[in-house]
C-alpha cells in the first residue's frame, strides 16, 4: 500500500535489542525496526511522554527524500495515530507537490 507510493516505513523501538527482538518474534512487522535504546531519536522528535511516566507517545512522521518533514503527528495515547487513509492522502499529495 505505502510502497506503491515509493514510501518506506520504519519502526523505531525505544527498548533494548533483546527486548525488541522478543517483541518482534511475537509480533512480526512487515517493515524494518531499528532500536533506539538510548532514546536519541525519541528525544530528538519529542515523542517521550513527560506525564506520569507513560513511556513513548505514538509518533508518525512523513519525511521526504530531502529530509523535509511533510507531516508530523505525536499522539498522547497509543491509539492517537492517523489512519492509513490519511497517511496515504498525505503521501499522494506530496508525490505531486
């Protein structure tokens, strides 16, 4: 679905490598997952929750090949993410911009 628009999907885990591997063994993803155990990426993109130690907030970013952020969404809860239709619309718009 996303690859048809030349988009790459990447998950970033804030867990340790062994914890991420265990999660992925039980919950395989159809795209790559990289580990950010020191939270450098999470801090850079401000997706670490500051309230009640909730951990990571869900973040979704659309970044073009030049590194320009075309869309960003950081939710407060794990269910606060845009649906696929919205993301596809953003990608489609960016494709013809």
